[in-house]
C-alpha cells in the first residue's frame, strides 16, 4: 500500500503549526515567563529554542521524511534496538492525549457556561466545586462527572472526525483551526491592551529580573517549555513528516514552524498579562496575587476578568464565548496531532487500516480519559503530567539524541536534510545534537530526580505519587518494550 501524503507543503506546515500551537502557548508560556524572571525569561527561552528546540525539530522532521515511518519505525531504521524508544514515546503520548482531551472537555463545558456567565462572582469555587466537583484526595474518586464526560465524548468525536480520513481531513480542518484562534487571540489582546491596568500587567510580564538567569531551574523551565511547545519528542513531528514527499525542504519549514509558534506564545503573553493587569486594577490587588498559571488561568482567572469587562452582559458573553472557543480551536489540532502520532506508529507496524486504527485509538484514549473525568480527575492529571510529560520526555530526548547523533551519525543526517534546502545548517547542529542537548537534558533529569525524590510533589501522599507518577513511568516503558517485541504484520 502506498503511504498517504499531505496535499501540499502548506497543509503540512499548517498542521505542524497546529500541533505546536496549543493550550501550552496560552497558559504555559505566560505562566512560566512570569514565574521565571519575567522579561529575563526570554533569554533562556530563545537560547533553548536555538540550541535545542529547532535542532530537535529538524532532527525529527528529517528522520520521519527519510525513513517514511512514524517514531518507532523511523528509530528502528536508525538502529534496530531503538524501536522500543519510539514506542515509549508513543505510550507517553497516549497518556498525554488522555488528559489533554479532558482539558478540552472542561473548555466544552465552559462554552456552555459562558452563555449565562454561570461562574458569577466566585469563579474559583465555581470551577473546583461546581464544575470539577473536586474531592479532597486523589484516592476519593467520587464517581464520574457527567457534564465532563459529555465534554469528553464531544472532544473525542471531534478528534475522530478530524483525522478519520488522514491527511485529507486534517488538511481541511487546519485551514480553519489554525488561523481562527489566532484571530481571536488578537481580538482579546486588543481588548486587554485597551483596558486600564494593561501597562502594569505588561510591565509585570516583561520587566526582566536578571538574577533569575543564575538559577538552573529557570533554564530547566525554558527547555521544558520549548520541548512541550514545539511538540517534539512525542513522535508527532516524525509521523507528520513521514507523510511528506521526498523533495520537501526540512530546515526552512522547521524555521517557519518554530517562528510561528514562538510568536504566538509571545502574543498570548501580551494578551494574558494586559488582561490580568486590568483585573488587578479592578480588584485593587497586586498581579502576583492572581492565579496566573495552569488551569486556574484559563478556568478561574480569565472568567473572573470577563465578568468585570465594561459594556454589559452581552459583551461579556461574547468575550467569554470567544475565549473558550479559542481554547477549543487551539487545542483541537494539538490533540489530534498526538493521536495521529500514535495512529501512524500502529498503522506502520500492524496495518489494520487507517480508519479502523483511528477508531480504536480514539476509543482507547477516551476510555483511559475516564479516570480524569472522575471527581478526583484534576489530581491525577496533575500527577501524571508532572511525571509522564516532564520526566519521560527529557529521558526520551537524551536517548533520541544519542541514537541519531552517535549511532546513525549527526553528519550523515545533516547532509541529508541540507541537500536541496534553501537554508543550510552548519556543523553547530551536530554539536547541539551530540553534546549540548544530551548534556542539558541530563542536568535537567538530575535536578528533577533530586527534587522529586526528596519532596512530595505538591504535597500529595506518597502512595499516589508512586501509582500515578513513577508507576505510570514504568507502565509506559513496559508498554514500549512490549510493542517493540511484536512482529510486524504484512501490509495488504
Ligand atoms: N504543543 C502543544 C501546546 O503547546 C502541546 C502538545 C504537546 C501537543 C505534545 C501535542 C503534543 O499546547
């Protein structure tokens, strides 16, 4: 069977931008910048982008295009033993998909709540109490939360719909889901910037605290943000580029993707902080007293701002709808890209047929997500995110660089992607892949282990961290190993 292909170069680039630009740009980047030195964070951020983000993006796009397989298949072509590493990345993606879609399910619920601005004057207790019905411990699951379950079903139906026809349906969808949220972000930004307090908000975001640059944790945060944001190390970019025709230019496309992604992150920072400045102004508090990161930014702080917007209820409802629809359209192409990474990997090996594989993976992802649809879902999401996302990915990154940089040969791959490219990457790329990225990731791993072994993350009881954290890490490794052991079925 011949491999499916992207309709055009621009469809591929849009889809890759769609994957990179997601919820992470809106709440992760501004929050990270704020917590790690404000404007000074841009320095480690850009250094991380150039030394690790772009080189890894090029690496992944190049091996996908060269070997025409998803992550496990491509890594296997590089080195037989590395197939398990690819499957480990895929198992990691699976866990991440399960909870990424739950956040989308919350956003679906909030589109509904926006119609009546249902959070009223206390958006915090509305979110944790009325919407999530959060229990007091991860051990008290408290049953399935029906509205969230409905949101989850809607999310998975959308994901299925977007990818059921492979690159054809993805191509049609990304024409809308990539530009639409950007337009909404700009509109929200204009509103934010024209509110009183915006300037204070922005100066909070951008005033550099140079001493932060001396803190290794700030650097670790910058690298972590770059990997998550560019969707590298999840097997997605490899899968997407495995459907590229031979003549596509990798380095210049990678630069376009990376530039678009960082610009949108920066724009989101401006939108978010100018708006937070307004809220602080209305409430007469300091911005640091407002929730500005993670789920609370989107589901607690932003709704609070919306209720305070001047112009009456209709305007508030319009902005509320715009914000949550923006989140949904931002998230959807990231969500289906992770699923597509898994589907391509399975399809390459087992040849079940694309539609059938999509349906099975969507169903499995939905079933796995049920845990997060319970009333203790947020706790498990938080714990798994901290281990499976943060820890697995950095370790996968170290191995990926070793396998490609040392076993396959950085120079060989560089010659391959430079050939016929408008932009040529020099020897510095080899140095990044072979030495700099593995060394940095190694340091981040050590810091991670040190903090997480001596402290209970967020004060959770150890047993939950063992199950949802270290336990899940082991499960993903095991699943990766088992999948690499299966024999490849014959294609039909
Ligand atoms: N890059 C996406 C974001 O910033 C998140 C994501 C990670 C998407 C991994 C797909 C895979 O939100």
